[in-house]
C-alpha cells in the first residue's frame, strides 16, 4: 500500500443533522490510494451514505478537510473535484429519451465544455459487458432497473473519474444484473491499470468478498478502516 499514490485524504470529517443537531458522522478520517477496492460496511442508518456524500462534496462537511492529489480542495475547486470523485446512488435517475441521449447529456454542462461525447469509448465499455450497440437506441423508459444502473455508470465512467463512491448500486438488482455492474467496474479498474479506486457500500456478504480488498466499517457515525 505504501508505494501507491495517495489519491484522497480526508481528515476529521463531521456532518451534523441540520434539524436535530445530532452528529451523523463523527470526525472521520481516511486515505484512498491508487488501486484501492474498498467495501464500506455498517448497519442501515450508521452514516455510510452521509459519509460518501461528504467525500463527493455533494454535502458540505461541517468540519474537516479533503485533500485530492495532494491539494486541499477549496470551494472554487468543487465542480472539478466532483467530476473526478463521482458518487453513484442506489436509485438511478435518467432523463427522457434514448440511452445515447442520456450519455450525451453531461457534455452539455459547462464543466464539460471542453469535452466531446466519444461513441468509440462507449462501444468499448458495452463490449466489456457483452451489450450490443443497439442498446444505445433503447428508450430510457423501457429499461430494467439493472439497465438503468448500467447507463448511470456509463454516464459517469465516460468522463474518466479517478474515484467512484458506490452507494449500494446493486441492492435493487437481480443477481445477473448485479454481476454485470460488478464486471463493468472491475473492467474499468483494469482498463486504467489499477490507478483508480472505489469505495463500495454493500450489505451483501458475498458481494463484499467479490469486490472488496479492504473493509471499512461505519458504526453510529464512527468510521474505522482496515484491511480485509
């Protein structure tokens, strides 16, 4: 681990419920290195999702700091940071239209104004999971839950994130679709020669063994890190 580059370092992250002032996450600190495949475990309501949303800076910490690639992340850096540290939610959200139209949407955003949709890249991802090119023309409204999650992953992966924060991405899927999601993320790691990383929230004991090389635990807002 020591010879791998530190991608992200979080120190003393704290999140307080704005209504009842209870600490949802208590002074959590961690480091994520290149190649890390981390499972985040813990009971429902223990603070796992709150923690990952803080790491993605979708929710601002009430205390603490995040360093990415050796640089302290400041307010002005957040839009670019979010494109590098991507949060994948449990329930996928798609727009009306085809799969391809959904994949093209991020390139209409100001943050991605210098980028262009790359159909060849998407074709390579589809080939990794044995999906035909005709999948791109399917209407988003006709997709299964698993297919919707795959589209959400493709929409993020095409933008070359460095870290994925996966919030139970397969919990609502059947085994076949869950395995496709796992396969796609594994192929993404291999494609980048293990220079990327992920934190994967899961309650599935068998899945934890498949996708995790480290296990972190969250208990009542307290994070502990360790090696599986």
